[in-house]
C-alpha cells in the first residue's frame, strides 16, 4: 500500500483547508484509514479515522465539530476537511492505513503535508 498526501498550506485562523490522501493497493476488507498530526518535539496524535467498509468515523476531541474525514472508494482517496482552524492545529499531517481496522496498528504511512495556521 502506498499513500500520497497533499493539500497542506498556510491559512489564517478561522479558515479552512482540505487534505487529500490517494492510496494504491488494498490490504484487507476491514482496513481503516486515518489522519495523524505531529508537531516537532511532541507526540503524534490521531485526529480522525474511518473504516473503509462501513464508513465508521472517529475523531479526537480536539477536532470534533471542526474536522470531517471522508472517503471516495472510486478513486481510493481519503479526505480531511478542516474548518475553523486554530493556530494549535499547526502541524505536519500524515495519512496512514491500518490493515486490521481502526485500532491499528497503522502499518502504512504517507509523507507529511504541512499545515500552518497563522495570521
């Protein structure tokens, strides 16, 4: 499985961005896709996940009500719509795949895409 993330950039507080992650291959029927983020010097946080078969969605408390994860089965793409962005959302964002379901482990990773929220 190969993953390619895109869509990061600079946005003002309160603005929006949409991240995309196109992937090739399909490990198992119950796999899950997720978005993680990491700030240098801090731990990695899973912000959102989606089970591919039934579309179940999971969010970190820090992004609930602001971020939406979605999938497009036809194009093998997972999205992260980020609204009402805050400076604390600034991080490198990574997409990842867990072959055995949303609890992981996440064995496949894309490269990071940087999101900077600043005025």
